[in-house]
C-alpha cells in the first residue's frame, strides 16, 4: 500500500498559509479487505470529485451504498472541477441524487439544473445519494 500526497490550497481569505494533506484513495486503503460499506460522508470543501474518483471500486462493490456529500459549486470550481460534472458523475455511477432540504427537514428529488440553482442560491447545500 502506498499513500499519495496531495497539496491542496485552502484559501480562508485570512492569510497566504496553506495546508498539506496526505491522502490515500479509499479503493487503495480497502484493497484486499473484506467489508461492507454502507455510508460515506464527504465534506471536503470542493475536493469531493477527487475523493469520488478514489472510491470507484468501493461504489461498484457495494450495491446499496449511500453518500452524503456537500455540494458547494463555488468551492468545486475553485478546486478545479465543474459542479455539473460532479453531479453527472454521481448519476453515471448509478446514484439517485436528492437534496437534503434543511429548511423543511426532508430530502427532495430535483433535476440537476434545480440542484445547481439551489446550491448557488444558498452558497452550498448537502446531497443524499443512494443506489438500489
């Protein structure tokens, strides 16, 4: 097993400091381990597509896996991703994407354009994604 080192800049707007993050893809961490993964929670300020890329085998092997993920379009762009591509990747992996509506305390099924619109309007939101 080898770890990858990822140098991500996280701009707090307060200084020129940055944080170096050592990371390992979940697919690599769980290789040759027998386990069932039911839920993954991601809130990594725009780097969710990178994490998603590192867990493709886990998602494929766990047919009923669920994801709860932050969806913050401006942070995704800042990290070098397109928000719509992230949503399409989730769909391509077989997920049904729903909005966690914290104002109404429920999840809502919406179209990709509606999800984008709400996330932009409220400067981020959370998604509940499920398979099966």
